[in-house]
C-alpha cells in the first residue's frame, strides 16, 4: 500500500497523464483489409454488371469504392482516437470518435493480462493486450501493439498487479 | 496458500498414515441420495409423455400387463443402480485450505474449492428433503458457472459441515474448527407474514400477471370457443401469476436476517426452507428498491423514525460474486432496512441527498432525468435511479473493479456523460447524465477512492 500512496503523489504532481497512441501498424492492416475486400467487391459487382446489363451498369462498381474511401477516413479517425496511459496506480484507456469511452483499471484489480495475436495480426506483426478484472463488464483491451511492446506491457502490468494485488 | 505447507507437514510425519487420514476424512453423502437420483428416468418418461401426449396415449393402449411388468423389472433396478453408483462415486473431504469433491460415474470431476474464496454457503431443505430429514449444501465460489452442491447430507451433518467450513475459512486452526461449532447469531429482522402479504398485494407485478390472465383467457375463449388454446395459453399465464404472488409468498415466508461472526444469516421459506450464509466482506453491491405503491405504506408509524428519504417499505437486494441469491430483505420499513444495510456494509449510512443531473439532461431523457442521482460518501458510491420505482444502489469503494466513462454523440452535444462502475458480482452501477466535466472528475476520483478503499477492507480470513 505504501507504494500505492507514493505513486499517487507522483501522479498528482505530474498532473495530466502521459498518453501513448497506437503504432501505425494497426491502421495499415485495417486499411489494407478494407481496400482488398471492397476492391474485390467492386470488381465482382462491376464486371458482371458491365457484361450482362450494359457498360453503364459497370459504374455500380464505384459504390464499394466510395465506401472504401469513406472507410479509409473513418479507420484513420478511429485509430487516432485510441490511446492509453500507464499511470502510477492505474491504467487509463480512451477510445471512440462518436461514442467515446474512457476506462480506468486500477492495477490491483487485474486478475489476468493476456496477449493475443491472430494469424492476420501476426502477419502484420501486431498483438493485442487484454485485461481481465473480476468484473466481466470491464472491456479493457489495447489492440494493434507491437509484440515487444505488448509483452513489455503485459509483464509490467502483471508485476504491478501483483504488487498491489487485492482480493475480491 | 497454507494448504501445500500443511499437507507437506502431515506427509512428513508418516506417508502411509497421512493417506489413511485423507481416506478417513473423505465422506459420502447421505444414503437417501440415490432415491433423488432415481427420479431421473421417471422424469424423462413424464417429460416425454407431456411433450407428446398423443403418442404416449397410443403407446399406453398397446401396453399389456407383461410388457409393463418387464419394463418395471428393467427400469426400476436400472434407475436404482444408476442412483446407487452415482452416490457411491461421490466423495467429499475438508482439508485445511480446501473442500474437495470427487464425483462422476463416467466423467470424473474433482473440484477443489479454496475455503477463503467461498462467497456464500446455503443450506437448502426442500419439502421432501425435510420429510426425510436431509439437507443440501450449496457453496458459491467466484468464477464457476456450475454451482457446487452437496446433496444430500443429514440435517445435523449439513449444519456441522457449514459451521466447520466457515470456521476454517475464517482462519480457525483445523484442530479447533470442529469444536467451534455454530457461531451465535443475533437476529436483526424478521418479516411478519402479514407485512409480506401486504407487500406482495401492493406490487404491480402480482396484479399485472393476474390481470393479464383474467383478460386474456375470456378473450381467447370468445375468439376460439375451444378449450385447447385457452388451456395452452392460460396455464402458463396462471402459472406466472401464481409464481409471482403465491410462489413468492411461500419462498419469502418467515424471512429472518441475523448477524453472527460468521457473517450474515438469512433464513426463509414456508415449504422449502433455505438457510444462507454470507461471510463478512463479501457483499459487492447493495440495492434498495421501492416500488411505487410501497412509498406511502406505514409512513405514519415509521416515517418519523426513518429519516432517510421518507418512510414506506423497501426491498433490499445484495449481490455477492458467484452467488445467485440476491434478496436480503423482501420487505421492511425503510428505517429498519437501512439499519440492516449498515450492518452488511459496516459504518455505511444510506445518504439522504443525491446530486441530480443538470437541467439540460432533459434533452436526453425527458421527465425521467429527474429520477437519476449520484452521491459519494467516504465508504460507498451511491446512485439513484427511477421515478416511480426508485432504486438506490450502493457500492463500497473497495469493491470497484474498474470505472468507465461513456459519451455518445447526442450526449456530447449537451455536454453530458455516463459513469459506469463495474463490480465483481457482474453488476455495473451507472451514474447517468452527469455534466461531462463532473463525470471526468467523478471517474478519476472513483478510481482513486477504489484503490485506497482497499486498505481498510477486511482480510479474506476474517478471524485471523
């Protein structure tokens, strides 16, 4: 507990938390996936339409392309909105553009910290850190981290969690 | 934490004797248990007959005396054997740190329940079990979907085991845990049958389901003039009505809350008696609910005494992680209920005043915004919700797992935000429609309070 109170003093002195954004890898992956899928959709829509219904109908392929352009911007905004801050005693998470959400998880309440990485994420060299507390409603996750950073974060959170651990 | 060490110590003396001790410590359930298991095949048959009555009728007419005899001759021993085997293969033992249950005929299952993690223990005595003089013990632990149940034990055994589990969980030495016995209890409250009946009569749900049955059934009859749909629609409706009125009366009859060093004791039930125990410091949230019609009841008598937010009757619910029981007091005058709450959460007084959202919140929730409120005391985070049916929820700071702030586009326009507090009992308590600036302060302040609040909490082993 004495570490906790000392840390609180530091945080109070520092004032504003130091935010960390996400590395650009996640944005790159999401945009690539978006372009690949919607590009394929555009081709699949435009080619049969152009062949069977006349060349004018081939313009329908522009619809997915427009959606892709819109999604490109949205993904960028969403990616910029994600940020986290490791404070002395708790982890701060903030995300969302229209529906904003900010989460505070005290280190002592973390039951489990896991790093996950799917096949696509692994290809792009990304990993996701998921925090679990005793409350299932806590949805604290940081996606798209560099694997080394994810592991560092996991180790640090686990260490801090053990130091400040508490029961239910 | 002490378990491996203690076991090591026992084994160190004499391995053979130690193993014999464990074997000796293992116990079986009450021999009446197979009868309960024997019901399974019969229940399957009945279920099939109800599900498909025509087919069942046809099969019954084809049945001759011989086939019936053969069926009985096969079924009854098979059921008895199944019951006997499941009973034979179920063992349990209490060690220094754990309750171990070994069970399963085909799929073996061994559960080791850490005593200091026990959230609540219930002794249930269903009607038939009361006749047979047995009881079942249910143990609530965090994070298990399947509740661990010891059914059935002799009534005396169940009480003794409950007392022993609690004594060991409290940190008494294993040698003395046997002798500690049941901790003395002090009664806090008993709900008189008349008050309970009155409370149910004043609940909207009771009349709602009854009224629905009374309206829908004649309508169905006039529409179809055949008894089948009336029965098909009416039976569930009547069932729901009975469950919400008579069923609740029977379940909540003679509700007694007492306090003991073991924690809170709750006894209730007319036919099926249940005895619940919640060890100290396990309560995650407490909710005080006041349905509309309860507001003016008994206010002349208890209104003067009950300072907190007027008189009337209230219902108190509590949430413990991993436990499905939620009612603490089915009905009581507000002053009495608040006294009980002060016992459950030591030193907590239900705050009278709570801060309303700013007036512009009416743009997000017309009229109803007035029902919301939030208050923070040094021990609890309190939210108020509801205009007609008022709900006040209390969360001790030490039980907060995470704090979230959410804000949608419409709320952003009005500079409002919601603060959610997540607790270990999978309940989220929300302070809605706060001013955005205030909400941010509330969130950070709450995170700070929940972190420091832990220091004053009681240890898991509350007697050590």
